[in-house]
C-alpha cells in the first residue's frame, strides 16, 4: 500500500483521548466505574503472605547447616554406624515425619557428597553410613575427638539389632531422658567403684536348674521415677532368654546398679509372630504368679490393657499400734509393642504405601505411655542452641 494512502487512512481515524474517569453524568444504560488507582494498595488485590522461613527466621541458615553437620557426624562417631532416620530423630524430631525425613535425606546427601560419610548397603538392603577420615578431620577442627568407622561398617552384614537399639536411645533423649546403649552402659558400669557386667543380678530358673545371671538391657533409659529397661526382639527368644525375661519381670521394683529402681520393662518386637510369643510368655507368668504364696516380696503379674501388664508387689507395713500387715502396691509395668519398622521404609514419592504412624506427634516412641502415666513432652528443636 502506498505511503500516502496509509497516512490518509490514519488521519481519517477518530482520535480518542484516554480518561481515568467519566466526567459529568453518565448516559442512560451506561454503568459508571470508579477510577482505577494503581498505587493504592488498600483497593488492590490482597497480597499473599510471605512463605514461612521456619527456624531460618531465628537462626542463620549457615549456622543451621553447621549444627546439622555437627550432630550428624557426631552420631556417626558415637554409634559407628547410622541411618538417615537416626539423623531425622536427632535433628528434626519436632517436625512432621515427612518433613523430618526430607531434611535428613538432604543433609545425608550433602555429607556423602563432601566425603564426610560413606554409604553402604546391609544384607537386609538397609542403607547405612560410616564416618570417613575426612569427617574425622572436620570434627577435630570443631574440638571433637573422633575415629573413622568406614572399615568397620564395611564388614557389617546385618546390624539391624544394633540400629534399632540406638534409634530407641535417641528417641529417649528426644523426650528429655538420659539413655544408654548396651555398649555405653558397660563403659558406665565398669567406671564405677565396684565394676559390674550387668545392670541387675537375678536368679533364673530353667530346666537345668537355677542359676544366678547378670542381665543387661539392649538399652536403658533413666526416668524421674526409676529405670526403664528396653528389650529389642528381632528374633524369637530361646528357652534361656524366655527364663531371663520372666526373672526380669519378677525383679520389678528392685534397685539397679544405676541407683534407681526398675520401674518398666519395654519389649519391642520386629514381627507379629515374635510379639505373640512374648505375650504368650507373659500370659503364662500371669497364671503362674497367681499361685505364689502370700509373703513379703511376692510379685504378681496382672494384665492392665492390650500389651500391657502391671507388677504388683507385696510389702510389709507397720501400723500405728506396732502391728504389721501385708499390703499390695504397683512396682512397675511391662509394655509390649511392635518396633516401628515401617518408618525407615517410607518413600517420599509414595511408593510402597508405608504409613508414617508412630512419630513423635503420637504416643508411641520410645514406648506407649499408659493412661496412668504422665504424657510425653513435645520435642523441641536442638538446632536452636549451640551443640554441647
């Protein structure tokens, strides 16, 4: 089209002046609109609230990363072998499980990438980690004595029992309790004035007769009212171990070598079959203990709920007139519950369909509190404070 024709066409178009408001009365049938003010935030669309920064709003992200690294590498130095779920417990117990698992997975990937941890696969296809020499050097820069564990972890085929014991130890610590694994307890007992090889000495009766044994728990937790004894059963008990469990239950209320009395025995089982065998053992003890003669020191086991029993102890009480009588009181409890074996199997993409039940927002870890007990305290984040 010629340029002259284009110019004529543009000149013939009506010129419209933009206005921000209609001046004067609006014609009939025309709805008057309010002027649009772009800079007036009160009349504009509501802004979305900024995303929550979580702990990063209280502690700088660089400091948080360093504290997570110290705690994760410290766990590998303490236990020699760890899992991702151990870091989730030690660092992120106050979060929902999926958020804690995501954060711990991110931390472990970073530590492996930097060469501080080395990843292995156990015979049961569990991913485990060991501390490398580079991780040792970094911890020593933080004034923490450490020893590499990769050579030892590479020789482990199935450390499942060890892993669950230290997992429950961390669960106790998250709830504010002092707790020790069996290895840590042995070091503690050997450092006492009278070294001992067991936490409690009991008389065990088997088919071969009666003998005295020094019993040690898989882990132990110290609570305000006494000692909590944990047993991790990932395999069925032999006849000797069944007899030891009965003797342990009937020793409820006795003083241990940690100073406090035995108040609870917690048995955590790996499979329903193992749990049913433990319950059958305790049910048999319920029937047998009913026939014990009435005398001071007698202990009777009685059920008090699903998977829960109470140990009733008979003691002598002196009356005001000098006479004595026998009275019954609750010496402690026995609780049987499944290990949370489903938690390490949870996948963030939803594969497998494993549940997230039993995390710290529920009454499950390190053991299920009975209605007569005080509720578990809510975990708080250890990352808000410098590591001890």
